[in-house]
C-alpha cells in the first residue's frame, strides 16, 4: 500500500475515532450489548446527580426513551465522567469537528475505520506510525508531498515506494 494511501487512511481513521470518542451528547456510538434487556428502562430519578448533570439536555424525554438509547447515553456519560479536563476538551473539539463533516465524509470515515480494524495488528501499527510522521510535517510539507504523489506517474510512484522501502530497511524498520 502506498505511503499516501496509508497516511490518508490513517488520517481518516484518526478522524473517525476522534469523532466517535466524544459521542456523549446524544450520539453515543457503542454497540448495544445483546444482554441489555429491552424492557430495562432506567428512570431519571435513579441516575446519579453527576449523570443527570451531563444528561440534562435529555431530562424532559429521558423516561420515554427506548432502554437501549438510555444505555448508550449512560455508557457515554460514564466515559465522559472518567476523563480528565484536558481529555474532555480534546473530545469536545473532536466532536465539533465530526459534526462539521458532511454525511458523505462521515460515511467514508466509518468505512475507513472498519477497514482499519480488519487489518492485522502489525499493519495497524504501521498506519499509526505513518499518521504520526505525517502530523510532524508542516502543512506546506504535507501539501508538497500530496502534490508530488498526485502528479507522479505510476512508474514514478513505484520508484518512490521502492526508495521508501529501502530507507525503512536501512533504518531497521519494516516497510509499511
């Protein structure tokens, strides 16, 4: 897989993961465990005060929500309550960025995330490493890299990949 596609995939995966981590305010994403009983509603009055504070925007309709939606929101709330203030700030910023994406961009991010999760752990690690290297570049360097790749012929791209493989081997790292 090419560097550009790996880093692009990693960026989309990171974006998707970031958006999913901060899905607290009404868009909790966790899969509903099969063990949740559809009839097991959680009355608003049984929530802890700190949970009620986080979920305040849902107070009026809480008792009429389906049980699985209540459970998703509660799991998100519990994650939120265990975060440090810095983690909460980052999560909120990522959530805002996720909300600004178009439905098509969100769908592409979800697809990339699912493809990433299907990769073997070693390849996931390479994708993460490529993303970290990409993030270290300045915006101008990233733009030049993107343009260079897009303007390259298939043969030039192949030579670029081969040079990178040789550099990686010389540094004692597996090519990714």
